[in-house]
């Protein structure tokens, strides 16, 4: 169900996910990431939800990712989360005099990451649900069945249980999920909901700036690439915990979702476009890597190690074709994300040095982008 590693955060829709929609709709909810009318953001800003790739926000997704950000040690070149995110949240909670079960249970929750490194892929779970209530219902069903699809009453419940079992296969993992969900609910009630609403209001002008830049200027410039790579539309989600590494669900032409950084100020709105481009090239880059390495290299983990550099460099190549005025800004953004000191030289050369890429893969990505625009 999920595909993740230390350098790439992508996932694909499956039949089990489609079945989730049926079950949760019967419960009054929705689990599909496909574009749909969304409630007005607490900022009061209403974005164009009828255009391709509408810009949205989702509190429950931010809450879920916030929980992981408060627990994980983030050592990747392009961080999973904003640099300093956990420290900033600790300071904010201390300022408010708030302690939650997520704080109290942190040591127990962190320990499991060392035992099961694949738990990082569970970050994707919330992307498949339309609300916090829907997500809680899914977790409750899975835990009640003790991860056993044989205890389901119908095929829809089987699909939900199988969905969670892909990330939480053992009893210890299910115990972790139960503790995490309980801790996160307390975090939401005592701190995160109020914090999130206040942040949405503060960043209202940012949301409006991103929507304007995206729908009026840069989505049209990228739409040819998106349409010809099975990414015609989807949801463009601004997420508070994220930075240069987004979270992507790929589900065909229309059922896609990309969660990405929510810039802090209107002047930084273009950062969201940079990260979207980085995510949109990910599937193509992954295919190119698979086609240009040997079976022995694949077994040695070469593909995983190449994935981050391929996405970063591929995004730069795509912008050089679709919106060349953004290419240098994109390079500077990912140099900052990687903690590379700024220089006054050529940002593209600096990006190539910071994210070295095998010539086979680099040239193949460039060739594939050219083929997309040639309609091949």
C-alpha cells in the first residue's frame, strides 16, 4: 500500500483504499483524496475548488504528521519535516503551559521506531481519510478486529483492516497505534486544534497568495506535464509540519494528492510551487531509476539512495522546461532545505554538487521530460 524510504515519500491508491470510501461513506464520512468541495478554511479564505489541483488544508492530516514530527529523529538530506519543528512546538506548548499524553508517552512511542524502521511509512495513513472522525473510526475497527481480516463483517471492513495491517502488522505495532491514536487525540483536544485554527487565520494571506500563484500562473504552465503523466488533477494540500519533502498519493489521472509545505509569509508563497514540482516529478524519476540500474544495484539499495537526488534534480529540470524563471529559486530552496550554505555562484551548479546523480539517471530524466512535452 505504501512505498517509503529515507529519501522518498510516495504512495499509490489500491483497491483497498477504494473500498475505504464505501465503508466510511456509510458511516457519514469520506476517505477519498479526489477533489471535492471543501469547507472554508478558518482563515476565511475560499480557494477555487472547481479548478484542477485546488489548494486546500486538512487539520487531521496536519495533526497526524505533527505527531510523527514530535517523535521521529529526522536525519534525511531533505528533511521529512520543517527544521526545528519539534523544538518550536515544545516552546509553544510550554508558553501555554500545556502537557498532553503525547508528551507523557513520547519515550514509549519513540522506542518502537528503533525496533520497526518501516513505521515511518505510517505517515501516509491520514492522507487516505477525509476527517479526524473518519480516521478514528478506521483505527477503532482495525484494533477491535486485532488486525485480523477474518473478523470483518463484510468485504469493506476487510479492506479497512487490510489497509491498516499494511503498516501495523504485529501486535506490538497495533499496541503502538492504539497508544499513538489516544495520545494524538489528547494532543488535539488540549493544544493542536486551537493552534491549528490560529495558524490558519494568521496564514490566510499566504493561502490566498499560493492559490493565486498556482491557479493563475504556474498550474497552467505545468498542466501539460501533469496531464501527460497521469496527474491531471488532485488535491494540493498545504500542511504546517512539512518542508521540502512532501507526501504524495498517486492514483491515476484524477485521484491524486500532494501534501506540501505551508509557507510562513505571502512573500514565500512560491515555495509551495517548488515542493509541488519536486513531488510531481517523483513517479517519473522513480521509473527512470528502476529502468537504469542493474538488479545487483537494486539489491544493494542504490535505487533508494538515488531517489532523493533524482526528485530534487528532476524538479529543477522540469521547471527549466515549464517555468524557467523559477529554476534558480527552486535550486536555492532545496539548497536551504538540505542545509547547504548559500553561495553567490550558479545555483544550478550548486544543486548538482549538493545532489549528485548518476549520469545515466540524470540524462534519462531529461529525456523523459522532453518526451512528455513532445507528446511521445
